[in-house]
C-alpha cells in the first residue's frame, strides 16, 4: 500500500498536476487537491493492494498484473473520460507508470507470500 500510495502521489502531484489543474480549469472546475482527496486516494491504494492480493491466490504473476491493472486503471480512465474530467494527455505517462506500479506491487505481494 505504501508503494502504490507513493507512486500515485509522486506521479500525480509532481509530474502530472499541471495537466490536471489546466484541464479542470479548462472545463470550468477546480482540481480537487484538499487533504481529504489525498486520504481517499490512500484508501483507493489500499483497495488496489487488497484486490491484487486476492488475485495472487488464483492467478500467476502476469495474470495478476494484467487483471489488476485493467480493473483498477483502465476502467477508471474510461469512467473519467466519460465524465469529461480525464486530461487525455496524461495517458502517455500514466499508462506505463501505472503498469509498472502494479507490476512492482504484485511482485512485492508474491515475495511476501513466498516468505510466509
């Protein structure tokens, strides 16, 4: 969970925040960056890790990575795009980094499971 939360924070607050802020401004909204939003992303990170942990019980490494990434990121992007709040320009960065995020999280879960 710390890994996922850290990657999310670094990617979205340091590398992509200007894209989010500009996009939201362009559609007449203010990008939500209050503390509660950060806490909710922390909860989302925990749910992602719990989901990946469940997947590791029945799937191999790559099945877990692809299923977890698709269910957590691709579906979220489809919903955000449908709502008109996804700056599509971020996907060039978000796709590879989110996939790497899920790969490492799955690896950490598999290592932890193997050491138990």
